[in-house]
C-alpha cells in the first residue's frame, strides 16, 4: 500500500496567516509603531528595544516575510521602514487596519527615551562633522553636488512662483551662504538659520562681502527653536543631514505661512556610501515618493518638480510643496 504525502498548496490563506503571525507578537507591534514615521537599522532597533541583535533580526525577518516592513540599503547598512499597504491586493485591507490600530499604541516611556537617544547620536555625528570640516566645506560639497550645479534650476522654480515684493524667505542650513544673495534679491527680508557657529560665520562673511543688508543670520535649531513663519522656506542639500527627515519635514512645514511654499533640493536615493564620511551625510538621498508622502502628511501639496542628472552619476531633485491658503478654504465654505 502506497501512502503518499498530502499535497501542500500555498494559497491566499498563507499570506493572511503570515500577516496574522507577524502581528501576533507585542514586540513586533511596537517595532511597527516605532517605524511609523522613521527608519532604523537593526542595531538601532536592538538598542531601542533593549534586545539582542539576533533576536531583533528574527522579528524583522517575520515582519518582512509578511510584507509589513521594507528595507532600504544605505551604503553598507540596511534600514527598515514600514511597508505601505496595497489596498487593491489580497490582505491589503487587513494590513492597513493593523497599521491603523498600531498607530493608536503608546510606546513605553523607556522606548521613547531610547529612540530620542538614537536620534541624538545621529544629530551629534552630523554636527561633529561640520565642526571638523568647515574649512573644506565647499570642496566636499562639490564632490557630489555643488550649488552651481542646481542653482539655476532652483531659481527657475522660485521665479515661477512670483512672490509679492513684501514676501519673506527663510533658508535652513545656508552653508557658506552661497544662495543667500539670490534670496536677498528676491525677498524683502531673509532669515538664515544654522545650528553650526562655524558654518554661520562663513555665511556672515558672504553677507558682508555682498553687502546683504536684508539678511538676518541666526544661530538656531530650525526644528526646536521657535521661529516666525515665512512665505518661502528653502532647504538646499540639508534634509539628508537631519536625524529624522520625515519628522523634520513635519516641523518645517510649520515654518511656512499659509499660502506659502517649501522648496527642497535633495539627492535622489543612491548607494554611494563614501558620502557619509566625505560629506557627513546621514541619509544617502531620498526616494521621490517618500518626500511626497512626508510632505502630504505635513499638510503640503506637491507642486512643480525638476530633476537634474549629474556627470558623476548622482541625480538631484528640486521639489516645490505648497501650503494651502487657509483663507481661501474659508472663502469656499
């Protein structure tokens, strides 16, 4: 008598089972909560949840197999982020409902403290880099994308927006001040914020040389120090230095006046890990869709975008995001 093993067929039930299994562990649910607006490496997550690297790797593998997390390579490191639910696919509604419930969770205070510590470590590494390399700033920027390579594209986008004569501008992270003369010619008042005294001194020298009387330089943290909102907020090659770019975009949107604009010049996602050491980059560029998603979550609407391919293989994205005018919303009610 021949006894044959039952034929095992993998069908849609297996996908649902994997999703339910992945969501059936408290630690994995908290990992999903921590990844709601951020991405972390396995070592960072092990630090945040005070667990071993091998154990965290196992949990991330289960989440990845269920399609709940996605990975992104940053040079030699792999970062994990939440995967977006695909509503049209089988299991997509369950995926979306799980994340919606997860976002109602409150992370334990000690976990929040360790997340803040990881963010602090990232920020400290960036600040230390600029303190050590201020004399070589322009040469290091030119290794990837100097201002000259994207200035005209930013100005074309800026001029197309036709700001009124009394409009104000705010540049976050002006570097050596190379873009400040252009802003000073187009806006009645310009404020430049930088948390590096050394970099701000370079900008101060530039303003003195150019005689920019309508530019105010401030030693400040754009994300934590209160600032007056401006009609146009500009970030040129700055976002990849923030510890938490999605949260940064949320806070920077608050610096844009109703009806105003946020202009971001950034690298598209790349895998040139040497940029970390050479240029102090925390992130190796960004996916275009990620910037759009973060901006939408911050209440901004996408505008014109320009893309510039460079001879060294990098690609620059120049993005405009508009803040809806609350007065026009009231008018149409």
